[in-house]
C-alpha cells in the first residue's frame, strides 16, 4: 500500500497535488511519501515483534538524509556498504551500535572510520578482509565485532544481477569452507565474533528461498556451537520483494511468521536488512513530456527523465507502472517511453499501452522510491533530479536539483590556472 492516489482526476502524494510539486520544483522530480515510509517500516518491524531483533534499513535502496532520519526516529538501524553510507547514517543521527557494515570491498580507510565510530559489527566477506580488519583493529587499539557472511548456495529466483547467494556470486564465504574461517577469526586478537550473516538476493517474491537458506544456516550454527563459539546475532539480510507489475510477494507479517517458525528455540538476536520493501513504493518519479514522435513502426513519448535518473528499466529490463498525473481520457496507444540520452537503451518503458499524451503534460513513474535516485548519474552531463518528501500537506525539499555549476564544481581548478601536470 502507498499514499499516491487520484482525487478528482489528479494524482496526489498524500494531501499534496503532484502537479503543484512539479510546478514548484521542476522535473524530473522524485516525490517521497512520509506516511508510506512509516507504514512500510512499521509493517515490517512489527512482524518480528515477538522475538529480539534489529531492523537495519538498507541504505543503498534510498540514502536521502531526510529518509534516513525519518527511519532512525522510528528505531531503525542501518545496513551500509561504504564509507559514504556510514557518513550518511551518522549524519542522520543513527546510533553507531545499530549499524552493520556489509560489502565485499571495504577499504582500509573505511574500516578505520567504522571502527572509530564503534559500529555494531562488520559482515566479513573474505579471508583477506578478515585479516585486514584484524590488523587495523590492533593497530588502532580497537576490537572489531564481526559476523561472517555465509554463501548458502541457494537460488533466489530473481534477476541474475541481484542474485547474491549462489556459489558463482562474488559475495560471502562458501558455506563448506566457513568453519575454517570462524576458527581463524576466533584466533585473532583484534576480532570479536558476534554472529552469522546471510543474504541471498533482492526482489524475492516467495518465502521458500529464505527458508532454504535459513535451514542451511541453522545446521551451520549447530557446528559453530560445537566449536564453543558464542554466536549472539543471526543476520538474514534483506531481499523481500514488492509489486512492480504482477508480482505477488508475501506480506511482511507472513514472512515474519515463516521465519519465526524456523527460528523457534534458537537463542539469537535476529537482524534484518530490508530496503526495497520499505522504500520502493514510497516514491514516484515525475517527468514531463517533451515531444511525441511516430515512425512507421513505433510511437515514442520522449520525456525529460532518462536512464541516468532511473536506470532499472535499462539495466534490469524492469517494469515500472507509468500513468498520467492529470488523466485526459484520450485513446490508448502502444508507445515506448524514452529519455533524451544518446543511447538506444535509454528507455523507461517499451511497448506500453498508455493514453495519448502531449508535450508539457506530466507522467508519474511509480515504485521508484528504491534504487532510483541512489543509482542515478550525471551521464550526458545531466544534472541529477531534485527530491522532495511529503508529509500530509507539508513538503520538505529533501535534495535540491543539481545545477550546471554543480556539474563542474570539482573540476574548475583547470579553468582558473594554467594547466600543469605532475609526473611520478
């Protein structure tokens, strides 16, 4: 459920006209709903209310500071994958002891930053990473709390680009070799073992892959117990999907009940890392029609949003529902909705049945709250979109639209001085 609804023939974000937002803030424009974020977080978090748990929102889904602050105020922790995401989480006043750090390529400087902040734990993904964290922790007089990310070799039945739990994926440690990794971690003076981590993929629409992975992790946990390791946390990652088109993912309550049945009798604190299920349907991307164009074989709607604003259709061939902001009841036509970028892959929809639209009218691209702005770029030197957060009748500018000056702000030195080169 979300709070984007039509009233008297016009799309509203909560109690604010989307047309009025576009007029004030321009397009392309990301519009987020506070009420939807709250509803989704509460629905997910409450599904695990009967067991000790920590819901760590996945920052990569939508890292806007206003969003992070909103979720932090509701008690969310954060799942991060970079030093930049750590910086954002701390800036949003997320308690460091509610932050877990995942990702396969943590750099030494990022590890130091996380240790200095005193985060809850690192989800370690390789033996070399484990050794580096131990070395840095000893060097600066800290103890690094860690879990090891176990790759259970479970097929999540999702797009291959967002599958992370198969043997062929780059993530985590092979479950058959991980006992040795835990033995090594236990011998390291700079390491404190807290838990087990597992994450099998994103946009999962059935519970079965989660349960299969959990069953394998339970058997692995029993082996760790026999080794005498005190495992206190079980981090099952995120990945629960949302409805973009015809998908029917389980409700968080159903998901929670299924996991808790499997966890019955295990004295562990559960960590979950939802992202898309919290943010996906909490945002839309508003775009203006620039031109329409017809050839003998195709009809095109050319809009001012592009693959640099929302790359999911181009990258994953993902479906996003598109509708008029102010429907005009015109005939339906099969069209490609495309952007201005000089790539044939620059499309937001292909062969989509839409009412005929005209230059200057607005379209809303739904389910754009996750992996929308966070994956955007300045390709073709296009300033990135603005973001606004709606709360009832109130509107907060969550991110100003970039300007041309912003595009070159880090490059201006060569315009002010003679260009000089340094050589090693």
